[in-house]
């Protein structure tokens, strides 16, 4: 058994283009349209619903990361302003 060094994980991985928020929303809208149109049967509707749940979960995760990033930027901006005010 050889001890291999662990591969470093990138700090900010490049997102899969198919997992961009806008793409996920578009895919979700397509699923909803197919289900509502009645063009697919019950079993396929259930599968589409399950796919929709996955898409919603991914989209919410993207929104949460964006919100956290904005909050961090706001905090950094407030700290810089406070430091600038103290030095004035």
C-alpha cells in the first residue's frame, strides 16, 4: 500500500456550465411546461418532478453561496469604511 499525497482541492472550483443558475431555471421551466402540457405520462411526470427537485436544490445552493458572498463583501466594505473613518 503506497501513501500518496492527497490532491489539493481548488479553493473556488470552476462551476459546471450546466449548473449555472440561469441554466438550471431554464431546465426547470422546461420540465414544468412538459408536465403541465400533459405531453408525458404519469411515470414520466414523476421522473420529471424528481429532476425538478434536484434542479431546485442546486439553484438554491447557488443562491445561498451568492448571498453569503454578498454579505462577506458588505462586511469587508463596512470594515474598510470604519478603518478610514478612524484614520480621518
